[in-house]
C-alpha cells in the first residue's frame, strides 16, 4: 500500500486525514524503534548471580576434589526453590561457564600386542552380526565380579578414588587427587578390606541372575554353582532348549574337568574363541559400574560384610535395562576394530 493510499484510509482524532509526510515519518520511526524481536530480551538469564553462586556452592559440596559427581547429584543438592526453577541443562551450563566439564580420570590401561591381535581377529570375524543375530546365537552373557567391602575408616578415600570420571577443570586433571592410581591404599589398609565375589548372568530375553559365591573360587565350587543355580536358571528362561551358548570370560577354573562336566550336564557351552582379557567386550560388564554406584548409594557406614553382600545382589537385580545389553554387542566389535584391538570405552 502506498503512503497516499494510507493517508486516505487513516483518520486523526479530529476526523481529518494525516499528510503523506506525517505518515512517512511514523513508518520510519516504527521501523527503527517500534519493531520488537521475537524471543527473550537481550541479556535475559534463567538464574541470577546469587543463584549461580548457589549452584557452584552445591557443586563443591557434592564434589570434594577427586570425587565423582553428576549434574543430577548437583541439582538434587540445590535449595528446593532453585531446584524447582531449573533443570540439569542449566546446571551443566553454569558449571561449564566456570570451566567445569565432565572429564574421564587419567588411568593406565594396556593390552599385550599378541592379545590385541586376538581381539582384533575376533571382532573382525563378528563385525557383521546385528544385535538380533547375537540374540539368536547367544542365550546369555555372564561374568564374575569382585565387589570390595571397605571398613568405615577407608570409605571416604574410596569414594574419592573409585569414580572413573567427574566434573573438573582442565587444570585439575593432572592433580594427584584426580588420578586413578593402581594402588588405592597401603598394604596394611588393604588387609582390612574384604571381597565379595558375585556371578552375574543376563539372558537375551532380559532376565538377570546375581548370586554370591565363596572365595577363593575353584572348579569344584563352580561345578556346584552350575548344577544348583546356573543350569536351572537357563532352563527356566529357555524351557524348550536343551543346549545353551553363553558368552563369558574364560577363567582357569572354568576349564577344569569338574567344571566342564557340570557345564556339559546342562548343555552349556562357552562362546568359542573368546579372546582372553576381554571383559570390556562383554555386555555384562555394563552392569557392574551401574551396580557399583547403586550399591554405594545403599551402603551405610555401619554396614557389616554380611549385609554388604546382600546389598550387592540387591543393586545388581535393580539394573534398569537388561534387555538392551545385547544391543551394544555390534558397537563393541566396531570400537575394538577402530582401536586396533585395544581397550574400548562404552
């Protein structure tokens, strides 16, 4: 519409029409001053400076140097009013603004050259398998895991060191408290700890088994475990099958004659040519760090070793998505190939 046409349509309060020059000036001023941008005003922030300080305060409280922490834990530590106002993304942004980002702790992980070649050959042989193909071939994945009971005086130090990653600044990454040493305690302190060994198994149908076992583990004890727990569990999960193929790490006692006889009685076979020292390729390994965190949350300073074992099993059985474990097998093979047989992280 032209300015002359606008003049004919618009009327002022005195019922007269404005001049063309007046209309031009109004339009010009509207374009410069009156136009409003969509979205939030410039400089708008979801949190105030005082609230940013509250977030940082909660962060330092939940993450003493070296301790593991997540954005969820930081948010849960906030005052109730601020917690209702913001989500985890805001917490992550405010920590990032101060230089705190999620980083993996430095640690030493290695594989011998010979074992790298075996791992690489195994992964190449199975690289084309889909998750469904793995489920059709393997009925279960399984593994043994040692969970360590720490007495009351060692628990604070253990909390600091056990976290594989945490929010930290780049400048903190090289500090001793943010390292994961091979030995966490002195020999005299390690003498105070106890270990609870657990057998864990997850089927391709998403059923999960967790059993406390005695230490040290022997072929005879493993045979009893197969006959009383493992075999019956697989039979319940796959009632129409008479043979079961299980992907599991080959510990020495599992290859002893007594152990082999027990496995044969129930038609259980280990997945062939599984490379040694390859726990990272086994999806059952995905359960352990989750169970460790869940168990430590359940743990109390007053717990005894007897109650500790029960809480370990309780935590394992609460693993939220066992049916999805097999979905990660193709990715594990691919990562192993990309790392030329080296350790993988998932």
